[in-house]
């Protein structure tokens, strides 16, 4: 039977089964609760990726660092992103971008629990090995296509990471859900996800695989319940199309499995250390370890890992090992000549100063724009090429004052690496705000890049407006006080706030002075210590030992003074004044000493915005999670007000030398909104913590942590990118497929829920490749507590017979701007696949017998002369999908007696033996792991009993029948062999194997 997973997905979407959660390996430690587990999906994925990247680094050392012995990096203890980067780069290089890449993959892994928990092919439930293997093959091909065809597109790379996470979820479940370990296998299965090698043979549908487990104190004891240890099998669980369990099959098992009491009671899953949840809990550690190695081997192995398919550069890009981009988005209208000259005079020296150092960016991006045109985008790794390109910019045009600034920003974001620095220079307002605002906002949130904007003019009634007195008339810090988007008409200010960058309104004369703060972006390990709006004179800043240097940036609307005192009260006189104007000052302190609370003293008539940044590998990352399907899983889009979330916080860089004691929620001015005490999660080796939080206000927020180092010093870190709290939620409907064949159409359903007051919303759905044909509704009025379903239809052109992904962005917002505006988004990818990609082979090979064996009579079976009486069995086998590419194994009889060869699409076989072995069992398996078992008992009244320890289940019954009615059976064989020699075997239907004698009859 050939299965089409699209039908499976359609049925799942219509008939979702309400069953308790039962994930093989739990998604993360937050989902475990009181359950004990040594491995979770998150930890398996992280460890596997770390080992793969460590192996890659060993094989590809940097020119001036290395070489490394095999295992030198992979066996680091502890092996963390920071310890790996320190060993590889030999200096202070932040691993945060790499950590984010890992987190993206983990999110994709967890995504399966949200979307496809009822799909057996994502979990190997119910012996669905062929289906699961085909999904892995499809996703792998799609990942390679995405990476190789979009090497500089962040969205495509992020989409590939998500798909990798989904694929790894399936691979990892093989080890917790199948009997691979119980078969005695000590290494990961190298044939998983490959279509160029034969799949390991799979147990036949009618064969018994488990016996009942005894129950003690309400818990099944299942150490010896698995009887099938030669062929692959998995636990059965009532999900998806697996609604009937064949007799004698193993259960998935555990208290969350509705079938755990169904005969044979118990189960075989190895997802935790807890016997209540995992009947084969004793195998949990081994399953986790093999899943880690299998994760590593997906990326790098001797059998064709991802590295071999995408190459070294793309592999580095996938894991953000190449650093950050420095992008310049420059208005080239006629009036920008002085601005471009300031960029040359100031930035070029800074770039030259840091080139070839660890602080230098990986590449440089240049995007010119004016009032009518944008681009072309230039990318280079050579500072001299960038400088020459900026020198070649010719200011021209600008008759229409507003410019295409957001289109330029969009291109910069798409072509830059994640967590990059983007500088925009303009003397005019944006004319493309309505068209590009949603896209730029979403890209900014997803890439976590910082955007700094320098404006020397705006547009008023279509004309440029500037202050030409030579002084800045509006040097404004990014953290300008606001609630929601109260000044939302200034899109530049909004983007600087969202990204944690800066917004400066200045003059042409001062631009060159202010641009000296570009120096701060040239940092291989950037961190933010503190950000605060102050009105009084003093601000204490904790400076810890991990800070190699730090900078204090202060901005205000009015002139102010700045001084800095060490912990002992002595003034700092050796700092570097990077920028020193009446309204903007930057003071850099290198190798600060001593550690402790340093005092920032400012005096002025207007509030001052203070930001303390530095260089340190000690930092943290976080993600916002929600309760979903019985687990705690990452949210999609933005969080909503008055809902409870889990804030997962991971320290990085300390190798256990510091702890997180506090998790802080702060507003844009740096005031603390919520404060949580923190403790490491049980079982977490990294010191990861999580807290439960409810965001009661629509005010944007930042996340910070404080704690203590091993030397009991206080430290603080802050993530400055804003998190916006909304009143609407977007979520995809579970079980729907995102894959389609040429000429097909699919529907994707998005549920829009309104948790705020009644309002009117605009809905916008777009995709990169224009596969979207229609969506509905476009606008909707929605009362509080109500929801509607947005249905989008995508169609694959008939000629598009390849793996191609198109990123889809769904945006819902209110029509108004400013106070009261709400906005949320959801992104996913639809994928086209080749016509035959969904075909799954579940049919065993067909077998014909040719010729008749001579009979081993009683006198031929004596030990002293049995070898002198040979006999043969001849057969032909063919498979619709695998043709003659079949494997033959003698499971009972003369192990070396079989010989096979190909004749066209037919495999021809000859089995030779003697009457010392008057019986034979042969398994013929195809490339998909389907097996056909044939057996022949070629004797009359044997002198010794058969080795029944090699036979199990129905085989014993058949053998017993042979012995009991030897004369009749012998007559059947002798009399009917010639008559039935060309009879074709029926495919596997009700019997676990085919008896050659029965076939001849």
C-alpha cells in the first residue's frame, strides 16, 4: 500500500484526537514538572549541535589558531557555546549569535509538539518507520534547497533552522520510541533519513512484539516485555490514523498513554527516568546519548551529513559562527554630500583601526537610496572595497523630499547576519512607511539587529527642513519616554526603540563628531550593563571582573556635565572621551579596576538617558514561553497582556562561575516593573532558570538579570531590544500540512483571538514567492474574548517540481497609529515538493519459487552422513519500488548457503544446504525495510528437534504442525512442488511470514 501523507494531514486536521500529552523526550525542563529526566529535546538538540560544531571547528581551524586534535574541542568540559568559542577563537568572542542559532533550532523542535502531536510519523508511533523516514528525507532536501539558493537571506536561513529542528525532533524520537537499543545497537542508526541505503527491516503487522508487564503499586514493571529484538518495532499509541492496535503489539506506555492497559499491557517508551511515564525508563540515558550522537551525525558524519551538502561557508552561516555585519544605509539625494563626507572622515578611520581584529565585523553591507530608487546592495568583507564604494556614491535627485528609507532598511536587514549593527543616514522623512513598516518591524524583532539612525533633516510639506546654525537641535536618545507608540508618526524613532539602537537628530556640522560612537559597535563581545533615565545626580553601576572594558553613553535634550567615580570615590581621569558635545557624551574605560559600584554623576536641567555597555563574554539570553498542549513551549509573535507566561533565562559565558539571582522586567526608561527571585532549574547543568510572569500593562518592556560571581561580586546584564505587549494573539491550527506538490493547493488556518477591548483589525498576508492565491477576511471587527479563523490558500505552479520554500508573514493590526495601536504577527513557510516525494512504500517484496527441493528422508539426517545429501531452494523476488535492490538474510538454517544475483529488475536467489539443516527461514527486505519471510521444513521425522530457541511466535506452531503430520505434509510438498513452482506469493496481509510449503500449495 502506498500512503500519501497529505491525506494523513487532512484527516488529522478534521479529526484531531483529544489525548493527553505524551512526548518521547519532553520538550524542555519547564515541561517536566515533578517528572525526572536526564535528557530533554532542548538538551539533546543543544548537545548534539555543540558536538557537531566542535567537530567542524576541529576540522576547520582559523588561519592563526589551531590545529586541533580530533576530540579536542568536542570533549571540552564543560562544552558550552562560550567555552567552544573561547577555545576556537582564542579570545573574547561572544557566542550569543551562535546560541541564538541553536535556540532557533530548538524552537523548531518544540514546534512539532504544538502543531503535529497527533501525527504518528513525527514520533515513530505504531511502526510508522517508512512514513517518518520519508518526512525526514523531504525536510532534509528542502533545508538544503533553502540554504543553497538563499545564502545571504536571513529569513531563508532562519526558516532552514526551524526545519532542522523539526527534522531533528523526528530523528531523536527514533531512540525513545523504537526498540533500536533493545536490539543491542550501541550506535545511532546511520540509515535514518537516507534514500540511498536499505532501511533496517521492520516487523510484520501480524507478529507479536510484546508480552504483558506485571503491575506493582500501580506501575507497570516492563524490563522483559519486549520479545522482538531482531526487527524494528515501536510503541503503539492512539493518535492520528493509528486508532486500532493489532494484537500482540507493544504500547507506547506510561500514565499519559490511553492504551497502556490495552493487552499486552505496559509499554516501551524511554522518554524519562520515571517508571510511571516511561516503562523502559532504564533505557532513558542510553536513548538520550544516542539521540545526541544522531543529532551530531545529521550535521557531520561519514555518511553524508549536512556539511557535505552545503559546504563550509554555508555551515558557518547557518550557525552564526562568522560574526556580525556592519551595514550602512545611506541617502544619496543631492543634499547629502556633506553627510557622506562626514561618514568618510570619521567612520573610515574606525574601520581601519579594527580590521583584521576579533572586533571587526564579518562583512560590510552598503545600501544606497534616494527618493525614487534603492540599491543595489553591496556586500564585501574588504574594508577597502567598502570605502571605495562609499567614495563612489554620487548624491543626486531628491526632488521629492521623502525618501525610500524603509526599503533600504529592509534590504539591509535581509542581507545582514543576525544581531548586526545597521546605520542609516538621511536628511529626509520616509515615503515608504505605509508599505514597508510591518516588514521592517518584524525583521527587526526576528534578527535582533540594532538600528542607529542619524538624521540631519526632515520633510515638511514636501520640502527638506534643517537647522543650519551648526548646532544639534535634537540629539535624542533611543529611550525617549513614551507609552505605546505615542509619537508613532516618527518611524525612525520607533525603530531605534524597538531594536535597542539609537536615534539622533543633528546637524551636518556635528554629524562627524557624533559618528565617533561607531567605535562602540566594533566589539566582539558586546553586552549592556544598565540603561536608565535619571533626573538626580548619581547613578551606581555594578562593574564586574568579566567586563574587559565599559562605556558610558549619556544623552539629553539640554546641556549637562558628566563625571565618573571609582568604588573608592576617586575620580576617573584616564577615560577616553569618544564623543563630547553639550548634549551627548561617551566615556570609554578600558580594563576597569577595581570591581564594584562605580558612580556616574550627571548634572543638567533636563532628564539624562544613561546607557552602560561593555565587552564581556558573560551575558544571558531569554525566551517567552506559554502553556501549550500540556507542555511549556515558545510563543509565536508577541505576548499579550494579562496572560501568564514562563520566562526562560539562560546564562552564558561564565562556565558556572556566576549565578542568576534576579530576573527583572523594566520599562523603556530602565525602571523596574517586575522583580523575580531566581533559582537554577533542577537538572540544568547550565544554571538556566525560569520564572512565571504576567504582563499586566501594554507598556513595552526589556528583560534584565542580576546575580553574583564566584567572588561574590554583583553583576547585571540587560537585553535592550523592546518586547511589545499586545492584546491580540495569532496561532496556527494544528495538524495542517504546509507542503504541496506541483499543481496542488493547500489551506492554512490562522486563529485570531482578541483579548482586549472590541476593535477593528486589518489583516495582511504575504509570501515571498507569490504562492498565495487568496485569504479571508481582510478586515474584521472583533469583540473582546472572541476569535475568528483567517484562511489562506496557497497554490504550487504545475511546473514547479522541486523543493522550494516561500516565507509567509501574517500581520494583524489596528488601522490607527499612536496611542492604542495594537499589532501582532506570525511567520511560517510553505514548501513545494516534487511530485513523487510523498510516496511511501509499505509493501513487502513478492516472491516466486522455481524448482523443487529434494526431500531429506530420515536416513539422510544422521550426523555421520547428513552432509552427503545436499538440497537446494530456488526463488525469484521483485519489489515495485526497490526493483531488484533487495536484501536476503538466512535466519534459520545454513547461514552461508544463500547466493543472489540480479536479472534485470528481478533478484534471483539460490539456497544450498544439506540434510544436516533440513529447514530454512529466509527474510527478504526491500529498501524501505518491508520484509517477506519465507520458510521451508524439508524433512520427514527428523532425528533431532529443531532449535526452537531460534524460533518464536507462530513459527513454533508451524513447526509443530510439520512434525505432527509429517507424512501428509511430505506428500504435499513432493506432489505439488512442480504444480505450484510458478505461483506468485501474495503480499503480506494476515501472516507474519510465508511458508514456502504453503506458497507451493
